[in-house]
């Protein structure tokens, strides 16, 4: 019998990975779109789906399967999320220039400065505060705006359309399409501005690549790529910080250990990503040929959904996987993906997460939730996972 996806949860705070970790390695599911496919839950099989070129992200053809609608969670039909090589390789090389190791490392002082400024404002206001609104949203948003060259003053405008794109189950298809158009129009206006007055930012560099060598980047690809980077570059890190603080406050012994030992901070970020990170599932793929996977035969043309949250709770890879443990070692979580679609901004997200957690614990003594954790509102399934608000208090 084909089960409906996503499964119903007893409480919104429960990660989907906690539910699907107990499912068979391969099972048939029916998506909200009406299409059917395979759900993949084991770590090694999920990695295979992410890295094997026989599984394609090119799902823009007529009749292609989708979770909700064609181009799920993308900013448009030219999105890098919906590409296979060689087009994906071409755009990936261009966009990777914004996320080199040297460039990300050089951002550390600025990220710290932004975090300190936001916390100073929180402290001046006094507890309680909504951590999402006061800190988790503006921190990565400001960083990504500066990296791309997007005016931070316009953050509320792009917050509106980006939220609709990453929470499609909450909105009518027409509203999602309108949000995509709004994002494209906003970015097209910025591209025109950078073309007229280039600056030392990544969007200007993309415009230069487009204008100097049109074979590397078309105008629609330029707009879609910049829009996707802006969206992905802040939405997931907002949730990483929000999820992380909720998890730590629900595990006070872990919170105390992290407060006492800064060397645990990188591991804490990895464990947050593993246990309850912003990417609970993954993007849908389709088999380009018959593939043996997880003991079943996936036929050519069949859809495959690799479940990151379930894979990150695979006991064969993560012993005692149901325990949240920031001291966990050798835990190669898949929250940033794997293979050619591995998250471009993974290093930046890790750095932002580490700085954010460290700053919060160092500057806000006695940090804790201001409400019972079960009352926190979470985004619905098939969204970038995370709390809508995180009311916190601290010792003033």
C-alpha cells in the first residue's frame, strides 16, 4: 500500500527524520502533487541518490514528478537546483567564487561584528525577546546581503517572497508563483543597478561574467542564480540558529557543557544539523535508468525522495542516534547534502552557526526559553524546517 507523504505528526516539533528513521530502507509514497515515488531512508542509499548521476534533478519536462508543483522550492525555471551537468557544472563554477575558503574566512570579523551589534541591541532592550526576529534572521541576512551586494534595507521585501517560496504548503500555487515573480523582479532591478554602477560584490561579478562572456551565463540564469543564493543563503541559517537554541535549551546539560567549553562549538553545529537541522528531507530526483537501490529496483522515470532527516538517524552510522550529543565524533551528517548539489554555502553556514552560538552563550548569561518548548510554533512539513519564533530570556 502506498503511504501518503508527509506522514502526520503527533506534534509539529517532532522532526520528520524521527518518524521516517523507523521506516523500511525503501518504500512507496504518494506526494501532495499526486505523483508517486520511492522514499529512501538509509544513510548509504541517500548518499547514493545524491551522488549517482543516474538520479537526475532535471524535472522541468512535461509530466515530470514533483512534490507539490513543478520546480519545487526553486526561484524559477532556470534555477541551479533544477539542473544536471553540464549546465549545473557551469553555474556551480561561477557561484562557487563567492564561497571560497579564503573569502569565507575573511568574513569572520564582520560576522562577529554583526552578531555583537545585534546582541547589544537585545541587551539594551532587555528580556524577553524573540530570538528569530532580533538575531537569527538579521544575522545571516545581513551577511548574505553584503556578500552579494543586496541592500539590507530591502530585507523585509525579500523576506516576504522568500518565505512563501520555502513554505509552499502554506500557500496557494498562484501565491507561490507570484512570490517567484517578485523575487525575479527585485533581482532584475538590482542587476540593472549593478550594471550601471558595479561594486566590489558578488552580484557585480556575476553581471560582469554575463556581459563579458554571455556563453557562461544567460540573463535569466543570472537573475535566478542570484535570487536562489539570496534565498538559500539566509533561510537555512535562520533555521539552524533557531533550531539550535531550542535544542540546547531542551537539553540543559548540553547547553551548560557548551557554555563552559568553546571547543565544543563546531561539533554542536554539526549535531544540530544532524539531529534537527533546517533540511529535513531533500529535493526530488528521477531515475534516468533502472537502478538497484536498497534492495529494490527503481525503474527508469520513477521519482526518488532521499530523506536526509532519516539518514541522519541511521543507527549504523550514528550509534544512539536518538540522543542529542554535541560531543558526538565522526558524525558526517547529510544536512548540507552530498555530491554535485552539496550546499555551496555550507562553510559560511557553519561559520555563522558557530559565531552565533558562541556569541549568544557568551553575551546572554542564563539564556533559556521564555515559553514552554511545546508551545513554540514550527513551520509545516515540506518547508525549510525551523521555529517561527523563539521567545528567550536571560539574566539581565
